[in-house]
C-alpha cells in the first residue's frame, strides 16, 4: 500500500485486510502502514496526543518525553507501531 486511497479501495471491495508496520514486508497479502505515521496533534497541557497508525513507539516516547510525559507500553520492541498494539 502506498496511499490511503489504496486502503480505502480494498475496504470498499471487501478484501481481507492484514496490516503490518514492517517496512520490509513485501507480501501482497499485507497492507504496510509504516508510511502512514507521525503526530497529528499534541496538546501536552491537556494530555492529548493524536497519532497516525504507523507511528512507532519510539517516536511516541520521544514526543512525550520532550514535555516530561510518557505512556506505559507493554512491548520491548520500540519499532512496533501504535496501530499494532
């Protein structure tokens, strides 16, 4: 998958969706969400953060740490995406 439009098309067609966050996954049966990543908005004073599904735990931790905040994630793999949790 290289765009949101492709994902929307697969959903409309009722295809089985198998999502991965691994950038090296080339299997056509999977939808790679690693390119759909980043912080959409962050309001540290309100303790609100909006993330895209492909954002890694490492990026979330770094963003929150910049304002002295953090979240407890139950994973040892900081390259795992927020959408995979």
